C-alpha cells in the first residue's frame, strides 16, 4: 500500500492561505497570509450569505457579503485583522449558522461560534508539498520553508528535518527553502519532524508526520483492545515503588509500571491474546499525598485520574524514556497504544489551577460537587466537580482549550501514542473532542495515519442517544458500549435468556451510524468484576470493596468459569473493538472500585481453571486476528433461544464465521440453520477453533451440531476458498 498526499493547505473553510510569493526553484517563497472564509452548505442556498464576526463586535450593520463562486460555494476575504482568534458565524436570511466544515469553535459571552485563527504573518511557516510512503518502506517527503512577510530568511541553525529523531543535515536547501527526504525505513512506525526559525528567532509551527510501514491497511476492529491498568498490571522496577503512608493497600500504589507492561509486550503476552490496541492508564504525574475518596476512605493517585503536573510522567510509572520504550515495543508488533486522557479536571495541586483559577479556566462559582444536594450528575454535568480537590475545567475558555490541546498533542508526539481514551466525555463541552479530532485530522490529511478516539460516557441500557451524541467524523470514533454491557452481565453472569443480548445487539445495529467503532466489554475499572458477579460473591457485604467479606483471592466455582466462557465467546466475536479489562481473561475476582483493581497474576500464579479460561480467550483473540469476517463482517442472528445463540459474520466475498453458544445441559439433535447473505451461496467446510469439528456450509440446509454446554466458532478451514 502507498500513501500519497500533496496538501498545499488543509481543506478547512476558515483558511489562512500560506501561499508563497516568488515560489521558484532558486528563491525562498514568502507567505502571503490571505484570510479567506469559505462556506460550503449541505443544501443549495436561496439568497445571499454574509458573515458576522468578533472582529467588529458581531455588528449586524457591517456584515461582509460572501461571493457565490457559481458552484454552490461562497467565499469572502477579510482584510486588516490583527493576529488573534475570532469567533464568526455565517448569516443566511434571519439565521446565524456555524461553519459546517470547520471543527474549531470559540465561545464568546456564553455563545459558541466557529473559530478563525489569524497568525502573525511575520512568522515563517512550513508547508508540506509531498508525502509518500511505499509498502517497501521508501519515504519521499518535500516541505517548503515559507519566509515571514518581513523576509528575514531562515536562521543559520535551528532549521532541521529529522527522521525518527535523527537529524538529516543535508535535507535543507537554503537557496530554495526546500526540505527533501528520500529514504528507506523498516516495517513499523516512524515519524518525520520539521522545525524552523527565521533569522529573528521567530519559530514556524513544526510539522510532525507520523506514519506506518505495513503490508496492509490497519483496522481498529482487527483485534482486541486491552486495558493494562498500569499500577496493577506488572512491576518490573522496584526502585520506583513507594506507597503513600496511611492508605489501605487496596487504594494505594502497588508497583505496576511502564517497564512491566513493556516486559509483557516483549514476552508476547498481548500478541498471544490477539491484542491490536493497548490502552494504558493516564500517564501524568499525580499528587504525592492521600485524599478522601469513595466511602470516606483515603486513596492515593495510583489510578492516574488526578493530574497534578503537565507534561510530566507519573514517577512511579516510570520516565518518559520508559514510556517511549513501551510504545516502541508495541509498535514492533503492530500494536497501537492509546493513553487514558483526563481533560475534565485537574488536582488542586496542578499549576494550571494555581495560576489560572481567576482567568476563566475553571468552573468556580458555578461548580458544585456532583451528586450532592441540588447538584445532579446529569443536570449539572458540565459544571459540577467530582470532588472538592478536583477543580472542573471550563471548556468555554479559549485559552484553556488551546493549552490542553497543546498538552495532548505534546503527549501524542513525545510518547508516540496512536490515540486516546477520553475520560468523562459527557462532563465536558463538545469543543473538547471536536478540537482534538480536528487537530488529529490535520495530521491524518498530511500522512494518512489514523488515530482512535474512544470515549467513556457511563450510561444505562437506554443510553444510546447520550453515547451517539459524541460520535461522528468530527469527534469520537466510538464509545464504550454501556447499553450492551448491562445485558451482557445479565445474560452471561446472571443467566438470563440469551435473547437479552441479541435484542441489545440488534438495537445497536439500527441506532448507530455506519462506521461507528464502539467497544463492547464485560468489565472495566469502574464496576465489580464479571467473575465475582457470576460466582454470586457480591451479595450482602461481599460487594463492599473494603469489607472483610469481599471476594477471596481466586474464584473456585467451575460454573462461574463456564459463564465466562460463554461471555467471552460472544464478546470477542462482536463488531467494533472488543475490550478486555486486565485480569478478566483469567477470571480475576473483585468487588467494586478499588477491589476490582487487584494486582495482575501470570503464568504459574494461575489456578487450573484460570489458565483454562486464559487459553480460551487466546484462541478467540487469535481467531479474530486471523479472520477478517470476525473483524468487519456483517452480523446476522440465525437462531436465539433461552440457552442457545447462533449468529454469523460475513463479508461480501463469501468469507465468514459461524458462532454457536449452547448453554443447554442435555444433548439435542443437530440443528438445521438458514445462512444468509454471501454465506447462503457458499459450499465450503469450516472448522471449530476449539474442537476441530467441521461444519459444511450448504446454504439454507446447513446443519450444526449442538454439544451441551459448549461454544464453537467455525471459520474457514485450510484450503477453503472464498
């Protein structure tokens, strides 16, 4: 596969044209900074279109009329604007409209407008003119240095192109202002970065160009997502350990670190599970002390959700270099790494709170503690704070938005992340996700490299509208599928009829827009463990994480592991990006937070039932990684009963998979099923990944065996043709 991009400028409607004057092969071009607005409505427009803007106080008497290009697109040039950010809207008749093509917005006096950024045109600029990466690793890049309007020329130093951090001193031609790179790289992830200053020391916005060399296009659905909760996953370095004094171990640091995750990557733990996306805890430094949390108990910041310092790794997790080693180890295996991103709040020790609490960066007078009297979690969701020591951000502050998006992109580059899991999405104005997505799409437009943004919006079974609100090409790729999670727990942990999950899956299919990449799951760090619910360990005081009656160290009930077998077979064959919460793959028990965050166990530490469950999950993960139908194929229910669930996944070319979950305890005769779509026209032999049993596809006369208390995933056997 070859990526080729020739973006002279990004296709944004509020566009500052940085075209070069005197742009020849023997002179350095100069930026012109023409300010141009473009309105491309979704439907044809009758009458005139004007623009109202912050540059003249949104005056309705001096609105600038846009010119119709004759193709349904309207344009206008703005003259004499000072370098800064401006809010604007288009005006059509008596309606003011946001710019439908512009992802960036600005709040002005409690009103949201599209955002236009006018830079200081004396600054130099960098323009990507060519970017091509072949599947053989050949890289061809051309970047133009555009001089500022006072034509200071490039600095003698500080004009640099690097490939994977290594400077290429011969890449820049001072006579033309062109950077050129023609190189070959190995398979995996790489990046080109270009930085430049002019002779006056003014810096151009740098170009960061990450890219992958892979045999075929990566898809997020191609494998599992795994949440390695950093402090509780694996401890490889004892010298960075250190619990906080006078805090219960269950709510304290237990030693997990970046080096521990890296070690497990290198041992093949994640690749053996079929993991393609690795999610890690928030990486920012958290406070050193103890603070009152849920249930009036003291907690340390082991979880990472109390950021206390920007652009600084949590010292107990490791250094920035160790974080880079983690992502590098993952990338060698084609695994993407996403970091948990906390943008709703910071800890009261954070310098932003100390320095900007009076600058409009935080919801201060309007804020209350979520869930207290007159402070409903939903009604006050945008302004309430989770607790008194976590001041809540005001995402209507443009300065705060700029700072936090800058910090997030710093982490993206410095740690080489591939996306983010956005915490507490519903507690922030949508400017948060839309601005981040806009900046990531700028990188994608230049390089073809895609980034995954998945959100966390904690809702009930009826919460699809709340989740879908944040999912679009302008914002999140998807969210964690809570409306499916609750039926999964009811059907598989509690034993309710399997029609419960089929109903939920069908509801998803008609509700979410095509292309939505939600993440189904059966457990996460905010709910009691699946295995403890399946083993009925959460009744009475067993559900209290600090109780002496909380679940014991291991589950010994074979019936609970059988429930997990059914649940994982369903989960890991679903559309989307299925999540495995660390420890669930081997049946880790636990009550609610923080008991659901016990230290992970591996290898010889596992009991036989745990090792058996791990092996089953590994087989399912490998089957998904090896079979495209289980990744992106259409899903169709073939049969659903109280204890029987059969569905197919199929691709248009005839490749597919058949999934059978039979909780029945007695033998029953083989069942004739009616395949649909492309599979109905197939004559092929499929094989069960567990038993090796064969299934002959014969359209509407396909007969499937139903051993009691069994799961089967039938995929094409060796030599099977699409």
